[in-house]
C-alpha cells in the first residue's frame, strides 16, 4: 500500500495493518531532547492514532538501540582508557536501559524496544543479516571490491569510520565534521575524497590502504530509484523537501574543477574519459559529468596527475555492506573473504525487520506472520527519521529492499514494490543551533526537561513546531539565563491548551452533571452548531494525521477546544440569568459531546488525561474507536437512567501541571 494523495472531498484510507518505526539511537549515549522531540514523539502520536483508527491489534510500533558502529566503538575506547572494565556489550546494555527508561518517561508506547546486539532480538538480527546477504548475493546485487581504508601508521591499525575526521568534500556542505566516508549531515563519499583527514588515535594524517569488502551495487539502482522517486512525487504525499533532498543524489557522477586551476579547458577535456562539459561563465567551477563512477574515477586520476584540485558532486556510490571492525554483526564467509562484520548502516536498515520477528516470537506468533506486516498490499510500514538520514532510508534502503524482492535485471512495477513510507523531520534546533552532543552549546538531555515540564506539555509543544517543513529552535525558558528570558515560555503556552482550557472545560462539565443531574448524563442530541464544528475538526485532523502534518493538528485542536470553551462561557451566563433549565441541559449535552470528540483527538497526544476522562465517564475503551467517533455518548451506554459518572472531587485535574509550575503560582 502507498500513502496516496486524495482530494479535499475524500477521506484518506488507512491500511489494515501498520508497522511504525522510530529511528534507532546509537548505543553510546543517553537521549537528548532532539531524539525524543524531533522524532519519537511524532512517531508515537501517529502509532497511538492508528491504534484508535484501525485497532490496536493491527499496529506494531517498534524501535531499538543501534548497538554497533564506529561511534560506539570509539566512545567505548575512550571510556576503557579512563578505566572502564566492562565489555562493549555491557556498555551498550547500560545505555539501552537508560534509553528505554527515558522513552517510558515520555509515554512513548513502543510495542517493542530491542537492541541489535542484545538478547533474543540480537540473535534474530544476526540470522536476518545473514539471510539478507545471501539473498542479495543470489539476486546479483553484490560486488566484491577492493577500496582504500584509512590506516594509522603510528598505531599500526586500520581506523574505523569515526576514528578519522576531516572536511566533507561535497560542494556547499555545511557540516561541522566529516568522518572516513560520511559527514555529520549524511553525505556519502569515498575515503579517498575526505579533505584533510586526521587520525583520532595519533592525531597524524593516516594513509590509505586497499581492503576488500562486499558492496551493494547502488549505482546500478540509479534508474530504479529515479523511477520510484518520480512515482512518489506524482502519486503520494511524501514530503516535498524530502523529495528534493533525494533528488540531489539522483545525478550522474560529476566533478567540479575551479577555473583558476585550468590553463586550457580544451586540452584538459581531451585528456578525460567521455563526459558532458558544462561551462557557465558566471560560475567559479567547470562541471564534468560522466556516465559512471569508473569514468569519473579515471578522470580523478588524470586531475591528480596534473595537480588540479576538484570536488565531487552528489551521486550514488557503492554502498558498503561489510567492514573489519571486530564489534559488529558477523558477516557470512563467502568467496574466501572471512572475519568480516556488517557495516552498521545497512544492518540498521533491516533491524526493524529483525525486531518485528522478535516481537512476533514474543507474542507466540510464527515467523511466517512477518509477510503480512512488511510485504502485504494491505499493510504499510511508516518510518520516522531525522533529515540527516534521508540518504540511507530513502535511497540506500530503496535499493536494498528492492534487491531483496527482485533479481537484478528484473524491472519491477512501482506499485508492486513493498517499501516503507519515509517521514523525515527537519532539524530540531536548540535555541538556534543544531542540537548535537558534540556542539559547544550542549543541548539538555531529555530527562532534564522533565524536571521542569510535564511530558504532556512537551509532547504538545514538540508536535506543534512544524518540523515537517522547516528546522525550528526549541527555546525552553527554564533553560535560559534569567536575563535572557523574554516573552512567554512557548512550552507552557502550547501546554496551556490542555492544562488550562481543556482541563477547565472537562471539570466544568462533570461538576454541572453532578450538581444538576445527580451524576447522570442528560439524554439528548447535540445541537447542529456543535455537531458541525466537531465534524469539521475531525475531518481536518484526520487529513493532517494522514499527511503527518502534526503542527496543523495543533491548530485544529486549539480552534476546537477554545471555541467550545467560549460556547460554554457565553451560554451558561444566559442559562443562569434566565434560570432556563432546558437551555442549561442542552448546553451540557453540547459540551459533553464536544468533550468526547476532543478527547478522542487529544488521546494520541496526551493519553493519560484522556484515559482519566474515559474512566470518569465509566465507559470502556470503545470510546476511542474512530468507527463511532461521531456517535453521542448514549451510544456507549446501555441505560442513561442507571449509568452514573464517577464522582469528580473538587480541584481534581485531568491534565496536570508540573509541580514546579504549581509552586510558582
């Protein structure tokens, strides 16, 4: 199933089953606010919505700790030098448990939070990884290649990806740090292209030595990725900026040569392999476009021989599957290559499949159940990621997962591909700086925020930031110096919608029933004005949720909750002034109906207060079923005359403020 576009008059169709994944945090750290606010909360809101929309048995929400990779090994090495006596497994296990605790604290309702190196999930992941290799090998997508890898001559060791730092070779890249074959913004390049490499072990310039590894032929997949990209652009609701980011890589190999290094362009061009030359007078560089990477690399050799400086353009390069780092998923021995491990990025892409299998096994289900979640036309996999990882999930994964489904040379119809719907959020900045644990301005850890704000306030605020289209700064007043605190605290302002307005309306409705109707809901149908207001909000909310435009949901909720609150305030004055019992009764019916609608809509965002509302109604979980969202409360109650609401004590809150905020009042 694909997430198709629909017209303004159509209601979106949701799949019968869904897997939701949130990108995997590395196992070398606790979670800072960007992990939670920039991705996990959005994924959780959508997962909770789908449980209400299509049934909780039809949804699997999972993620896990990414246990392998050079960042973890490098962090472990430094810790070991400082006296740490545990193993790498001990190290990632401790961080995995911290991550899980943090996610629980934010109400992230994962059905399964695994770890790629730990327990049953780790064992299954090893098996799945071996299966992936053999399938890709059998389908003809793998190449055994000798490629240069950095070697520290002083320390006499090959260096993993994070043990080499330099400058990204991609023109215009603003990354503050680049490693052996990728930069902090996710650009991919060959180790030989890294500018000014330095070993983190000896702080000397490393040399390059050829090492044999297995590579996925991503360059071969360029036409397919282009076709799939066009299919997404024309037929689906994939985010525009996400498509534009992918498109940057869907070009043939290009070299940019600054004019100042060229004495005679015609002479230089004649020395290069077949190419397309673009010479625009106003641009500082001349562009050489080649049909394939081999021609581009031969051109590099020519330019190196002439001592001519150049930079490479974005394109698809062979995607490395294996490496020689000891701490990693074991790589199958094949064609005499042994002792290898999987490079972390490819194996992290199929880790959600491994975790799905682990979850199904945990539930007593057969392995064959996997296909109805990942490969069935009536199912959809939704993957929430950060924008730095678009290359891996929207490009490399497209090639890999196609290679798992079809032999090389077979051209699949786009609608027959079983691929994930990728939702990439833009950067969640801290103040106005990219949130990074390695930056000078240290972002707060996710747990620290909960010392000042409730999880509901934070969930509502992060949802409202509009990360679907732009990078946004997170500016909590509690973490600013006293002299820098100007204006309202936006976390509290966004949270006030439920802690103040909705909370007050819910309490008012319950107290009205207790004081006027003996704790029993009055019978009657909501007025036309309220029903039309509710229907408009529900349909807008549903459309925005389908498109993952979470900030627009916050607008819908704000309009509806405040409008119903005004409806009560304005009309209760009339009822009291006229002592009109029928008018008051209709007002209570109207507002309780609206509160029911609002609770269903708020349920995925701030579930605990909504569950408390349901419990005080003495109604079961069927209240959340979207099949009956427009039904009156009497629909869920067998006999209104005998059905009593749970008694609400004075000053009891459905949505609570943080104790620090109460102390300030």
